[in-house]
C-alpha cells in the first residue's frame, strides 16, 4: 500500500520537483518580459545561463562557509 500522506518522502520529493518547475517557468516569463523580441531558443539559453551562474548564489544556496569537494584530508 502506497503512503499518500503529505509527509511521505515521495510526496515531498514530488513537491520539490513541482516547485522547481514552477520557479523555472516564472523565471522564463520574466525573461520574456525583459527580452520581448527573443525567440524561444534565446529565452531558454538565457534561462540556462541564469541557472548556471545564479547571481547572488555563486557558492550555492546553503549557509556556511564554502569548501572544496571532495574535502581534502589533513
């Protein structure tokens, strides 16, 4: 029997994917407003560039000090 409670790992993961997809679609809409003459391919390229650089989150979204990965051993 499947666990359909809102706290199940599968439901939480699905929710995370849905939110990610929603965020991308919102950013796509913003890029279309900022670049009204851009083609679908150009908007997608702008989105990919934004996802790869993430202004303001260059070291990721986590808190704390950035470290190299894999961590070096003393």
